[in-house]
């Protein structure tokens, strides 16, 4: 592969070069490596990459480069990878390898139409990954991606796929650069970078600004004529360590009134060219960072000899550089931006129009549609821009790029009203409502549920009184489905009701069946199971009659929840298996994924955790093949997979899977649970991020659990109770029904309350003030645990035991019951409960049994590396050992003795310890016997002497 020529020396980059050389060496000798190279515009990222690429090529590596391009609101799907594959396809050495991976032809415009192929996106990703792996097997392969901050979402998705496959191919390296100063808070590259840097084999390198001494060396190496020391100092001061700015300042040195801005400096360089060269440069700037020779020639309208002379002049002045495939590129994006920004509005519009017409005349087809749409819009040719945007949307769908399809459809919708009726395209689905519905589906497929809702609402607003009833119904049930995704349940039910009422059940139609299926889901979500069951049975009969296979599958999934014991039973899961097969035969991947998720969650709810994993694996594999890894069911399955591993105590595997397949937001919740249990820093900050805008139900679910538990672990009972209450309030539905997670939140808050109450009792404080709070929390737990499976019942048993502990101290029977409930469930929570059980046993003097339980907890905590739990178990073992050797009294007897020392009667002792006066009397008798005391007073004296208790502090007046 030819490399771009460069004339400026590379100064001050020894550290960066050394680090990248080490990365390439590790890739050559082991698994692949990737480096994300960050730096401000002009700091020297491209020059550094050129040097590294040249050295790699000289050492025998295959080096291919792909560029991301800034085309404003136009997305070019997979642009840098298309460029890379085009270069490989043009090199005869790689013909056989490319032939072995024909799927990549889709990116080069030679593949079949895959708009209806649910597996196309994954096959494309696998094909690209396989191609790079095979190339790397024949020779070291260096993939360079420039200007990642301009990458389209599909390219970002493909990069994520390549880097998150666990281990990159041997002898394969990826270097990807981006402008750090361009990444505003909501830039779409930010979350991807956060995911990638956590992967094994991926690291980040920041290209720093040059030090003043290095800038001075660069100035001296660039000067073609002697510069005074004052001029050099001025350049160094003004360049602020930016290499490109330094070069431009050196080039402008000596001119009258040297400008202060970089753009003005660049324009001075341009104005030093001949008028013809300036014309070529301005024309090239409208094409973008890179332009082909033939296209530039036709756009500028110059004879070949004049064009070549002008190009030679621009290249000689280091404004353009010659690239692969008879193309020219601006040496730096900042130069192109300066030239483009200096064009008059009329010049821009005219040149954009020229490029649009040239691209259309060349018959580029769908592959150039997005580019044509951009040029037509900038030239204000709105009818052609509309047509090209719709063509680009079709192309994005064919290549499996839903985010780019969405952008093009939204652009088309913006243009629709501005284009005269007679100039608009016509045909099926070419109306604002249908296009908006299609855009909402693209938003849902790209994982933007809230955008899907707003687009469907826009479609609803566009349906007037004279709208086709079937289309109007479809809009409403689509909106209902999207609203359920964002947990707006009451509104979903209202819209699904409207949809069902708009079209008759007879004669039967697929639209009515789908409206009914959506209404069943909405009714079940708001608790109207009678309506859901009635409509589901009626719709299932109609679906069978008209052969609506996918809808029939969807209805079977709903019925599995509504009839009998639900999806936790074998009968329910048999229905779900039937639904899965029907959805698969109909080619309806979303319904198939719903069936697979239901099978997985049914196993989880019934406590069959290991049986859950195969269904999750199948579901995620299906989602990958369909390119739906960001869809709601896929995200919930990714969360569930990690949750099962967490629950089974396979924590290292859970973290490994999360790193290998990073998921956004709540889906990594179990990793947060592990981080909290292991005492890692910043866990609460990471959890708070999940509570931000826009509201996400599952994110709030995960964040509520983590923050409630974290408050309890640090002894903040008030904070734990507040967090639990807040989470329950936000997660409750419109009817005020608390979610199932309430029992867990209540139990975690009760643990903090019980700890505080116990501390109050030990210190002689007011433990009774927690009675009302603990009572409220246990009632919440009881109300929401009803009807839940083994997990919910285990959390209820724990809540009950914590409630008793808060009221009167540890109760052996309650903790024994809780420990038994967690036996086949959550390994970590079972250990936490067993520790409470051990504490209860120790308080009753049953130290041998307490030690056995505590040692078991210690073993589990050590295996999980749950340091805080390990410390508590070891502390209990030390305390029990010390008490066994130093005191003949049980913990309860020591509590009674402390109150004896304060002069309390048996009745008063019973009231303070929440036991009967008779029980208090028995404890007093046992104390007298064990201490050999004849009276209560003597027992207290012996206790002070033997240091079994210490005197209470007296108030200072």
C-alpha cells in the first residue's frame, strides 16, 4: 500500500513512536492489539500515523488506511471500511482472500440486496473480521482509521465488533485516531471509547502538545531562510505546542501583519498560489477531504494540462497530497475547512450542485446516494435531495445500517414539506406517515427507544380524519409498543385500545391481529389480565385461521404468561418453545427474541439458573445475526446473562464476559454489584450515571439496588432508606403498583436499619425510633413478594429476619429460614445471610455452630474476592474466639448484665430488650449462677472486676 508523502520532520515523538512500535511488536508475536490515538486538531496525529505506517510497511506489514469524512447531517455507512476494502480489492495480491469472503462485496456495491435478510448484518461483520484475520495470517496487517470523531454509527458498530471479540487475530493491529477537542459531552463517539478502552488488547495514547524546546527544533528544521531569534520566539509562543500551527506560522513568517488565526494563516498559503491553483483548491474543498482526479477535473472544468499544473503547484506548496487510486487529499482537514469556509455562499451552492450532477451522471447508484443527497441539499436543489435521501435510506437498510437509515429518513421528512407536491416521489410507503413509521422502526433497531416514541407520536399527529383506518391503527399499535419499551404503560394501553377499536375483527386481517397482540401486552402490563386473556384467545384463533404465523407466535408468548402458572411452569415453557419455532419459521426475529427471552427469564424466575444460560446464548446469537444487539430484548438478555453468572458466583467469568461484549447502561448492572461487593472505588458514581436523563427503567432499577446497598454498607441507614424509597417511587407504574424489585430494596434498607438499631441498643440510645421505619419496609416487602418465585421469597425471608433484628435483636429461627431460602440461589447473598445467621448463633452462645457458619462465609467471600464480607466474617471469628476465652456469658446475657449495672428491674430489662420479664428473670438467674454471685449487686461488681462490662460514661454538667 502506498503511503502519503510528507515533508515535515517528526520531532518530539520518541515516546509515542516507541509505544506504538511496542504495540506492533506485541501484535506480531502474540494476539492483536489496538490503540485509540487522541489529540487536538493539528497536534500531529496524522504525521505520527504516517511515520508508524511507513515503518510497518518497510518491515513487511500490509498497511491499509480508512478515512472518516465530515459530511454534516449525511451518514455514509461503513465509509472507512469501504475505502479499505476498495484498496484491498485493487491489489491483485489479495484476490484469493477476498474471494473467500464474498459477503464483504456488499460494502463494495457488488453484493445482493439483503434488506430482508435478518442475518445479513452479522454475516457482514463476521466476513470483515474473517477477512482481516486471514490477511493477518499471511502477513502482519496494520489497519489505520483516521478521524474517528466523524465516523458513522455503523462504522463504530463494526469497530466495536472487531475489537470486542475477546482476542484479536495474531499479527493484526488497529490504530484509530480522533480529535479529543471535538468530543463534546454528547458526542456519539464518547460511549464507544469508554467501552473500548476497557477491552483486553486496547489502549489509549494521547498525542501531547510539543514542548517549547521541541517547537523551536521544529521551526529550525522547517525554515528555508534564516529567522531572527525574536521571530522564532514569537512562533513558539503563538503555536502553543501545535505542530500544524507551527508549520503554518513558519510558512507565513516575514509576511506583513502576520494574522493571529490559523484559518487566516492557511488562506495566506492559498493566496500565494496561482489563480488556477486556487480555483482547483476551492473546488476540491467542496468535494471533501479527498477527491478523485477525474471527478475534480470535470467539476473544475479545466483542460487536463492546466489541471495537472495546478495540482502540482498545490502539492508542492504542501496543501494537497497525492493518495492511492489517483486521488488527492488536503494535507490536513483544517486546511480544507479554511478553504471551504472562505467560499462565498453562491460559490458553495454552485459547486455542490456540480458535484451532485456529476455523481448522478456517473451512475454511482445507491452507494453514492448519501453523498449526492448532501451535495443537493447544499446546492438547495431540494427535490433531488429528497429523492437521494430516500435512496440513501434504502441503501443503509440493505447494508444493515439502521442508524444511517434513520438519519436519511429524518432528512427526507425535513425536506418533504419544502418540496412541491408534483416534485415529490410517489409509490407505496412514500408518504410522511409511512416514512415516519419506518424511521421509528429504524430508531428502535438502532437502540434509541425514546427517539422511536417521538417519531411514532409524529406519525400519529400526521394521521388526519380521512386517514386510511388500517394505517391509523398501525400507527397507534406501533406507538403502544414503543411506549411499553420506555415503560409508559397507561398511555400504551390507551393507544392499543384505540388501534383495536379502529378496525373490525371481521373480516379478519393481519392488522387487526397485530393490534390485538399489542393490546394483550399492554393490558397485561397494567394488570388487566382478564382483558389480556380474553383478547389473546380470540386473536390466536383468528391468527391461526388466516395464517398469521408471527402474530400467532407473539400471542402464544403472552398466553404463556397469562394461563396456568405462567412461564415458570413446564407447560408455559412448552408454549414458549412452540412460539419460538413459529417465529423462526415466519422469519420474525423480534418475536423470536421475545420468545427466547421469556424462556430464559422463566428459568431464572423458577430458580433453574443453569438452564437459563442456553436460552440466553441462543437469544443473543439470534440478536447478533439480526444486527439487533441494541434492541430492548437483546439488552435485557445481556443483563440477564451477567446476572446469572453473578448469582451463581462466577464473578470473574461475569466480568470477563462484560469486557468481551460491552453493553450500554443497565446491562452491565451485575458488574456494578460485583464491584460494590469487592469494595472497588467509584461504584456509586457509576451507579448514579444510570439515574440520568433520559429516564431508563432498568437503569433506575440497577442504580437503586447499588446505591441502597452502598449506603447500608457504609452505615448510612437514613441514606439507604431514602434510596430505597426513591427507587420504589420512580419505578412504580402509573397505577401506583410497586415493582418486584421492591422486596430486594426493602431488605437491603432493613439491613441498614437493623445495624443502626443494634448500635443504638449497644450505646444506650433510642433504638425504638427505627421501629416505624422497619415496619413500613417489611410491609412493602410482604406486599411485593406475593406471587414471586424462589428469589422473591428468599428476599422476603431476609427482610423478615432483618425486621426482627431491628426490633429486638438477632433471631436464630428467622435467620435459619432465610439461609435455607437462599441455599439454591444467589451465592453472595446466601453468604451474607449465613453471616447474619452466624451472628445470631453467637449471640445465643452457640459459638461452635456460629464458627462453622462464619468459616463457610469466609471461604465463599475469599473465593469471590468480596473483601468487605471477608473482613466481617473474620472479625466475627476473632470476636467469638476472644469471647469464648474471656467470658462465660452469652451476648444476650451481657446485654442483660449491662442493664443490671444501670439498676434496671426485670420488667425494665424486658422492655428495653423486647423480651418478656420472665425471660429477663431467667437470664438474670443464669448470670448469677455463672458468676457465682449471691445477688444482682454482687454480680455487677464481679463483672466490673473481671472486665466483662465497662462502666457507662456519665453526663458532664
